[in-house]
């Protein structure tokens, strides 16, 4: 009963992290289940040295990383990105948004896993670098380098893709990242 309540309470957090790292994926529900299996398996070892949210994030990132490694080995591609929810865009705007997101995640597929995870959590999800480093169990310097390398690769890829270039045309540096 307590596990079910915990699952219901934290499912959204875990799902959001996985979706941002992996993108829309036919295996998303399986990944959420995998993350919670690992969370429940690891719960007796939780010592409270970090917040529960940080601990959940770290486990979820490990599950996403393992999935990305398996997926690259199996050469499985992302499924269609779901339609973004917004305030009544035209059919053309929705199609362009879906295609832009598809291209972003296709570009992210070309980036080394640790760089991808650091970039997604920091730049796309807007988390402070310190929190990303903690979730990835890495130093702050290593995390900054990963974000920088991912950005450099994405900018190079965007140079060949007008939609991706437009998406990445805005500032890719968050306020937290510059600290």
C-alpha cells in the first residue's frame, strides 16, 4: 500500500525526467516501471544523505542511461513525438513543432549518452548544474564539460538543419549554467 502511494506521488517526476532524456518512446511505461523497480529495490539502502528527490533523480537518470546504451546497441529509433499542447496552434504549426522535436531528439541520438543526459537536464529541463551533477553522480566540472560538448555538437548539427537551427537559435545557456 505504501509503495503504491509512493508510486502515484512520484510517477510524474520520474516520467518527466525519462521523457526529457529519452524523448517520446514506445517503451516509456516500461522505463517508468524499470525506474520504480530499481527505486523500490534500492529503498532499504537510502540513508537520507541527500533529499529523496535527488535520490529519485539519480536512479531515474541511471535507468535512462542504461536504456540509451541498450537502444544504441539495438539501433532502435524514437517513435513519433507526441503533439505539443498549447493554445490552439494551426495544423501547420503543430506539424512543424512535431517535426522540430523529432529532429531535436534525432540530433540528441547522435550525442554521447552522458553529454545528452547532462544537456537535457540542464538546458531543456532547466535544472541547475549542481543538481544535474548530483543526479549524474559526477563532478560539477565534468557536468559543465558534458553540457558544453553536447551544445557544440548540436550547434554543428543545427548548421545543416534549418528547423533545428531555428529551435537552437535562442540562447542555449541557462542562468544557472553560467555560474
